[in-house]
C-alpha cells in the first residue's frame, strides 16, 4: 500500500492527475451522446447526487480512493454539462417540407458544396407559421448564379424550398441533424428565385459582420482571382469567394486546414503581434528599462486575438483556438510556461464545459491531438534528446519538418476516419506552404491594417498575395499528382475511442506504463481493418439503393439522393461519384424496377409512377421489394420495405448472413432532442396547424 500512495503523491505533486480531468469529462460527454433515449429529470437528479457524493469522497475520503472518486465526478459532470447545453440551445425545428416566402436578416454568407452562394438568416418569418414553430436560423442556397451577395444585416425575402436538417445517411454515420441542433439551425433549403432586399442593415447592428464583409471585399478587390478569395478566407473567415475547385485542390493536398480560422492561424497572427510589440519596445531603451515588454506584448496579443475571434465569426474552431491562445498568453502574464500539457488540459476543460458538443467535431479532436503530440515531441527536444544532434543553423528547418511530421501522425487517423481519405503527399504540401502562412499571409494582414492610415497597406497586401498564390500553386500541383488521395473505409464506433485512449496513455503518464498504449492502439487498428460495410444501403426516401460489389458499391440510379450516395461512397473509401457508381454491375432491369441479388436473395427496387402497380408482379419473383412510395396492400408472404417504413426508421443498412438470413439496421434508433422523433403529445404538429390556417 505504501508504494501506490507514494506514486499517487508524486503524481499529484507533478500535476499529472490534472491532465486526466478533460479525459474523464470527455468520457462523460461521450456516454451522454451515446444514449438511445433522451434522459429525463430522474436521470439528472441521480447524476447530480452521484456528482456530490463523488466530490465529497474526492475531498474527504481515503487518500487512495480520492483519484477514482474525482475521476467519476468528472464523468458525471461531463454528462450534466452535455445535458444542460442541449436544453439551453434547444430551438424550433421545421417539422415538414415548406415551400413559400422566407423573410429574415442575413447573418452569414458562404458557399454550398454545389458552389452556390448560401445565406444564413435569423429573425425568420415563414408564411402562416407561428413564431413558436418558426426556426431560429435558416440556411438557404441561392441557385441563381447572377444573384449578388447581400449585405450582412440586411432584411431580405425570397421564395424557397425548406426542409428539416437531414439526419445520417446510414447507421452510425455523421449526423448533420445533431450538429444543426446545437447551432440552432432549424431548416435548410434552396431558392431558384431572386432575393429581394426589404430593408438595409439597421444602424448599430451586425457591425462585425459588415466589417468582415468590407475587409473581405477590399482584399478581393486588391488581390485578383482565387488568391484574393483565399487570402480573405484565411484572414477574415469569409469563404464566399472561394470556388469548389479550389476547395477540392486544398482538400486533396491536405491544405484545407489553412482556411480554417483555427489554432494555426490564431497562433501565427498572435505570435507575430507578440514578437512585433516585444521587440519593438526593446528598440526603445528608456521604455524597455521601465516596463516588462514581454507582458505588454502578451496583453496586446491577447486583445488582438479577441478582436480576431469576433471578426472571423466566432465559430467553434475559432473559439477553440482563442481559448488555447488565451491560456498560453495568460500563462505568460503569470510568469508560467506558456506551452505545457497543463495549459492544453485547461483549454480542453473550458471548451468541454462551455461547448460539450465540440467533442464530436473533427476540428476539436484533431487540434488537441496535434497540440498534445507537438508538446510531447518538442518536450523531448527541449530535454536534449535531439538538440545536440542538430546544428543551430538547421534548427528552423528541422523544427518545421518535425512539427509537420508529428502533427501529421497525430491527425492522420482522425482525418481518415472523419473524411475517409488519406492525402499521400500531405506532408510535402504542408512543409512547402505552412511557412507562407506564418511569414506572408498573417504578417501581411497585420502590416496592411497598420499601414492603412498612412496609405501603406499595399505592402501588406503584396505579402498576402505572394503567400496565397504560392499556397494555391502548391495545392494545385500536389492535388494533381497521381495517387494524391487514397480512400479509407469508415471505422466502427469503438475505433476512435480506442485510438484516442492509446494515444493518451502514450503521452500523459511517465515511465514504462506508456508501453501499455500498444494494447488499445492495436485493438483499434484491428477493429478498423476488420470492419465490414453493409451489403446494401437504402436512402431515407427510398429513391436510391447502394449495393456492395467487387468493383465497389453500385448505385441503382445515377441521380437522386445525391447526399446519401456521396456519403455511402465516402464511407466505403470509394473516390468515385454517383454516375460512375451507377454504371457498375449489380442492377438490371428498367429505370423504375431495378432487380439485384442480395446474397442468395432476389430483390427489386421500385420507384416512380406505377411503382405500386408493379408490386404484385415483383413479389412473385423476388424475396425482397424496396418501394419509394407507400405500399398499400402487401401480397401475403412478400417482404416489403416502403416509404412508410423508411419514414419511421430512416435510411436502412442490410447485411446478408452466410445462411441467407437478412439483418436490417435502422438509422433512427435514438430518441433524442435532435432526432425529431420525440413530440409533445399535447401539441398539434406544426404542419397540421399550418393546414388549419390555410384558406
């Protein structure tokens, strides 16, 4: 008993136990999100009581029980934080497909995957829909390419098709509906008609958005083409001018993170300001002798970081970057080391407490993984393991390459799992372009702002243009190399937690215990390699079936349910598009009645006009019929999956066992706040109230 107590006291003295606080918070948040049913008051009361007991044991219990009690308290606190956040952000979600006038105030402008201008509206008004049923935020893609971008803050009206945010395309896939719930985005859609401006921006409102729009327009006016759009996006967060071709090249070269206003961008701009102020003060001896230039520089850099957070739109990634930078700058003010595992842990605790849903975001996972691995790796360098072997003149190049390698190793599994692709030459592209962000674009933005009052902003803009054009050039070249991208199949739900746990064991403890990291890492990789994809997938509307085959997944149609088709192929690790997949062997028969084999079973996919009329004939020759419309009367002994079944279950995944039995897994198995399935029994659905109010 003496040795465990001694080890425990040593770990406490070194602050190692604090590093595990965000880990257990994340565990509680993850468990809360994995629940299939929305917790009620009893759940939260029991959890709160358990938290109180755990905290008491952690404070006054036996010394050996205190760490596990506090770990349990962190788990319970994570669950309570997630529940509180979900109920605080809950807002109305459109319950049906809507077509009609949409009025609202423009608060965001970007581009959709189809390269259409897209606006986000608040203060939304929908025809004949009461305020309590009207979504707080609505996002509309403008299919009219001639439509100019509206002014942020302007009140506009347009005719649009709206629908609830879509759920996952298959079981355990990315849930856009959940993300939209926490963003309070209650409807998405598109418009093919002109958008009219009802009122200009109100004085004193949307100042930051309008400032961002003016700065973005100024940059793009002075820097022509996609270089200006990239520079504007990297500095202000306005990506409305960036084409999808440019986005694809950045993605395929592993450079899309340069556009995200995240940790690297925030670090570059605050680091440049910190160095500029600190060394600028040092050039004035009377000032340098009387004030602490380092702390003054930290204060100025913190103010710039806060302004940059607001200017760039304060999205989750930027908030995360600001918290991490702020923790480091406050550490400088407090005469502490800025870059330590404790500062990373503190930043993670703050983010998880304020935005528990960010745990599920790829950006959160990748940024903290990269930061932790970089600190651990350069910590070894600081201890002299490598410093004595690298000449001083080569240290900057060595540090750049090492940081790219370490960050790449830390984020590669996460990027492959979330985006189903591995960029084979991403390391080369990053080594060639990351210095341009730190030496040209971010410093150029600061120089342009400082030189604006005296008419010298052109110097900064020139630096920004040089950096942007170089980055886009490298992105285009690397993305065009053969084999630049390798498709990766999506992992099962346990893979990333196992890999994360293995990585934490490899980084946080000290001594031989780190060798135990090999166990969860090997288990996670083995599960990933052995993960099997569904034999068939059915879209939520029944319009598309994806059949696994030797050449990849074949699609029953080259059009329709495009989001589902793209998601299925990406999750398979397949880089083909829907048209290519539809040309693969697997389906036979005419357009509205596609026959296919599902293992030993014969199946038919019916859709379009007259689909129900072909049901009886199909049931005579097939053991399974998939129908995109309600089946009505089903012939005896015929197994049918129709639109009514899919409306209740969401997209379905089908597996065929060796004995020929069929296993069907529904996507909408959970009954959560964001799932759209839990309704107030005493409340009339919004669609019915709308119909009742229609003349």
